[in-house]
C-alpha cells in the first residue's frame, strides 16, 4: 500500500527512456501566442491580464535594475503554475513534486541574486550578515547564523514547493481510495467523502497557483535585497 501511494511521484519512463523532458516541454505548447485574433481571444487576453497584474505586483516596489528580470520571473511563474495544474489531472505526472528539479530552479536563481549583489554593491550585501549595533561578543555568532540562513534560502524554496504539492497529492489519493472502498459498504459516507474530495481538489488548485506565486515572490525579494 505504501509503495502504491508513492508510485505517482516516480518519473515516468517509456521503453526505459525518461519522459520528464516531455513533461517539462508540454506547458510551453499550451501557452497562447500572438496571432491575428490576439485582441479578441478571451484566453490570451486573460493570460495578458495576469501577466500585467503579476509584473505590477512583483516589480513595482523594486528598483529599475531588477526590472531586467521581469521576463525571466514571469515566464517562471507561468511555467510553474502550468506544471502544477497539469499534475492535478488523472494519470499525469507532476515534475514539481521532484525535489531535485525544484532545487535546479531555486539554486541557480538564488545564486544569481547573490552574485549580482556582491558585484554591484558588495558592502551593502555583506552588511546583511551583521546587523548594526551588534555587541562585539555576538559578532562571530551572528555572522555564522546569518550565513547559514543565507545558504538555507534555496533549500527552503525547493522543499516548500515539493512538500506542499506532495502532501496535497497524497491527501487526494488517500481520500479518493477511501471513497472508492466505502461506496459498496456505506454509500452515504462515500458520498460525503466524495464531497470532501471535491473540496480538497479545489483547494489543491489554489495551492498549485499560490505555491508557484510564492516561489517567484521570494526570489523577487532576494533580488530586491541585492539590486
């Protein structure tokens, strides 16, 4: 039973060939592209409105130096939202439940923000490691603590996204299995369980979008500290 619960998180293969690359390519196929009906296409207009709202929320409090990241972070949030939403469909694989893939997103982007800060304003970046007015005895301890917290940031980004999506998928599978098993024995309880499953699915749709937004929002905060 335990093995079957976690089978959904295994990378799919076909004839021994991993299909993870195909799963990562699919979201870009679903993105709407400009065309002759760009102005009157409702879905593409909705996508454009989301991009406008997202860029305004993320980059309005940021200096002009950080606006160069607008295309990258907007593409990343759309990519993560699409991956998370596609993973809620039956018989699909969610790449963002893989910690290795989330860390592959988090570490390079976090490291880029740190390198930008150290290159453009090294004194300001290093000042984050030691708050002003710290007693002399606490200086080595605080520097160690702030350095550890700095290096934990990408780990927290990857683990947060992985843990939230994994927990949601496990809950959906457990409740769906319970509803299926209880239906011939106690139909009323199975019906109530199915209603709970429907509500949980709606919650997971919200979590899929919120976690993608939080991932990019935290990256933008790290960038704001260094530009």
